[in-house]
C-alpha cells in the first residue's frame, strides 16, 4: 500500500484505547501517513488522523472486541472504529485494510511517509516535514 523504505515491516505493534479495555496488535505495518480530510478532522478533533496502514488480516483485537463501535458517515464510505466506553478513536477501515490511529499505538517508531487529502485540510493546519503531500489519495505503491 504505502510502504516506507527502512521501516520495520515485520514488527508487531501493540495498541490500546484510553481506558485500556480494548487492546490489539498490528502485525507487519505497511507504513504511516496523515489524512487531512474533513471526516478525519471531525473524528479526531484535530488537524486530521495520523495512522498506520495495515492489511485487515494483520490487525488483531486481543481484548474487548465487543466494546468496539463502528460508525459510517454515509453508505459505501470508509468506516471508523472507536471504544464505546472511553471514546478513543481506534481506526478507520475500508475493504481489506485498516488505518490505525498512531496515538493509540505503543512504542511506534515509524515516521509519517505521506500526507493525503491535503486539498481539504483546515486553513490553520500547517504541514511541516518533507513527507510527500498529495491533494487526494497517494498513488498506489
């Protein structure tokens, strides 16, 4: 998907919501990026969502799956998963893939490799660093 050179592709990263009742593992992350779209801004309450790309088969809930609530902004759109107890934003998801919120992952060492939906970013959102910026979706790797 959006693999980054030099990133630890075989690592497992553990994550948890704020209250700790939901835990999960991300196996073989493909990279990390930031989405600046309106939906991600509203979901996080910030400039967007920085998340880790992972195939659905490599995302494993280890505790509290029954506490995860899914929300869809419209039929056919990507969905969002959050903790129904504490409200933590956990992941965005679409067919066969998860975009796991970086802030709920422990010991994350990946660096953002791209910015997407930059055409829709908030006017006060200043993007720094040298990661490529894409007006909408990045090209598939």
